[in-house]
C-alpha cells in the first residue's frame, strides 16, 4: 500500500542509412528502476495532525546507441546540469537519485534530493536539492535551492540556484520579499581560468498584494537586479536594474472587467569605453471587457503607452527552393548583383524562389510608443432569434469589427500617446501599423450565407536608408450554399489595392490593383470520398 517498486527495460534498433548495405544498425537499450516508500509517523497526541515520511530511490541507464521517440528529460535538464552540448550519442549515461522528505498537511513539507549523473569517460555531476514549503500563523516560507558540482575532461563547474519567498499575511493583505540568486562558474581544469558562461545574478523583490478573492485586486512591487559579467577573466558588475510595478483589477461585476497595470524600469549596462549606459523604460496599460444582453454585444478594449528604444531594421532576400518563396529577382541593370530594389512579388508560384528576412541593427533611437486595440462583436441572434417581427430578420445578421494601431514616435507633446494620430508622413512618426477589419455576415452557419469583408492596412517602417510607407485595401464577398449535406458551393470575390512608397528606392514605389474570383464545388460522402472542383481567376 505505501511501498512501490517498478522497473522498465526498452530496446531500440536504429537504421541511419536505409540505402547502404554496409551500414550497421545501432542497437541500444535503456533501463530504469524506481522504489518509493510513504509512511505515517507516530503522533504525540491522538488528535494531532500527523507527519508523513517519504523516501525514493531511482536509477536509470541509457546506452549510447539507444534512441528515444521523444525526450524523457525535463525541459531544462541541460541547463540544470550545465550541459552546453549534447554528447549523449557518444557516451553511456547513468543517473542515480536519492530523496527523502517530511510533510504535514497544516504546516507544509520539506524535501531533500541527491542526484548523481554521469557520462562514461566524459563527465560526472553531483547535485543537491532542498525544497521547503511551509505556512503557519500567516507566515509563508518557500525555497527551492540546489547546488551542482560537475567536471569533465575540459572544465569543472559550480552552479548554485536559490529561489526564496518570505511573506506575512495580515487579514486581506500579504507583504513579502522574494529572492532569485544564481551563481554559475566554469573553470578550465589546467589553467583554472574562468570560461565563457560564468555569471552571477541576484534579484530581490518587495511586494504588497491583497487576497485574490476580493472584488478589487491590487499588487505593488519593487525589484532590484544585479548581474555580473565576465571581462578579462574577472566577474565584475555588468548590469544594474531597478523596476517598479503596479497592477489593479476590478472583478466585482460579472460581465464587466477592468484591469490597469504600470511598469517603470531603470537599467544600466556597463560599457567598457563609456562606463554605464542608462536606459529608462516606462509602460502602462488598460484593458476592459464588457458583455451585454446575453453576449449579443461584446466589447474588448486595450490601450498601452510607454517609452523605450527603437532598433533600426534592415531586410535582405534569401533564396529558397523554387516555388517555396514569395518573391522573384529581376536583374534590371544587368550587373549580376542582387540589389534590394530588384525584388518583387512573384506573379506565379513556380517563380517564387526568394523570401524576405528582417535583421536588427546596432543603432537605436529614443521613442514613445502606444498601442490600441478595439474589438466589437454584434450577435443579435442571441436575443432576437425567436422573434417574429423585423427583429427576426436582424437576427440573421452578425458583425465583428477590429481596429488596431501600434505606433512609435518622437513627439514632445500629447500626440506621443495618441493612438489615433495616423499621419504616416509626419517625420515624428518613427514606425506605425494600423489595421481595420470588419466582417458582416448574413445567415452564418446556415444553408445559404454571405460574408462581406473590408480590410484596411497602413504601415510605416524605420529602415537604415529611411522610411517605407505601405497600404493595403481589400473588399471581399464570400457566398456559400449547402443544397444538401453532401454538397457545398462557394464563390469568393476579392478586390485589393496595394501601395508602397519608398523614401530611398524610387523603383520600389508602386501601386498594384488586383481582382480575384475563386469558385469551388465540394462533394463528400460519409467522410470516405472527397471531391473538390475549383476555378481561380486572378488579374492585376
């Protein structure tokens, strides 16, 4: 009942080259053994809450030629054991885990684990773990602390991770402190010099928050972070960060929710030539969700504003397999050099053998940024579906509208946080992206339905050589019909207009108007037979 023993053996046969008769299959095996025991300890008083003792022993062996279908290790296994590269296919692996712990349902629990991990002839690692979670009289203490020592033929490492929380609850308010400490040292075996990857990080946070069950939830915190970086074989102070946060949520009303948050961060990074480079960052956001008349009207509003740095971008075109890209290259000047203004969207898929890739540069500018998102959903059927007057006709319609703007600018006035300032030609607007999509539907999910879609996009990008302005407008009508359960008819018509205005490359300034009609007949029989006939007409 309280004791368990399990074992498992697995065998794999891996053929790495099916076309070679001389290639020998790699046969490997894996084995694990697990033992656990759980026991109630003796009570001093008959009515006292008991303590429980648990212990566990786990052993596993992986042959170097054993192949798994999917990883059995935890996600951060390599990081926790300082394994920068995976040599598991070259060495046998062993792991032995010993654990014991005590727990009490009222007070908490404490657990200790000793882990030994080895790759034959390459490395050995010993890891100690201590986990404590205890709560009493309003006090809460939690710690997850581990110490790893490992060595291999090149280096030895010492890795300490400690995540601690101490708090006190006073009625409906909790105040406390959190610490996140990380000490990771890599040293060469012969010279004892520090290697790349060595670092020290210490993060401390003070917080104040109320109970989650209250109608008004709030949290205030202050965080200090220190990071040491390796320079000239010495760990010295590299980054100093201070951060203040505030969040507020109103959850009193069932169908209306409002949340507000704000963050201020000051970050200083040491520069070997200029000392410390400073960066101030501020971000505040507001989100509202409202549901009315049995979700016949659903509103979602999000607004965010702040300040920071904008990184200049540069793009290039990469060649891919024919038909797998988006763009084609036309050598207009005949010099045999792929120039940025010689790429364009391919008219036919078999000609598309380039894709566009964006890269960040090393130049930054100080900017203000804002973001706004508004979604409105109308579903009259939720309240008028059973009516017999004109409301029955209105109930057949539904509409979803989404408006979104993302902008970064250098204004020194109120326009810095105005999401509706959409003048793309203004030099104070560094980058901007505006999109509006509206979908009006009739008889949605019925035998016959119509969708009318309008889409408007406007954007401005900051590049090394200047700015690019772009726009895209789309009008789309989709007709669907289901004469019977096995047959679906669909007609899709699209009219689009795409404009691009390049500040530097005049040849990249263009306007493209396109018309497209797609007709489909979809026949299916009992999910066993599917036949689709389609005709696509496209002109631009």
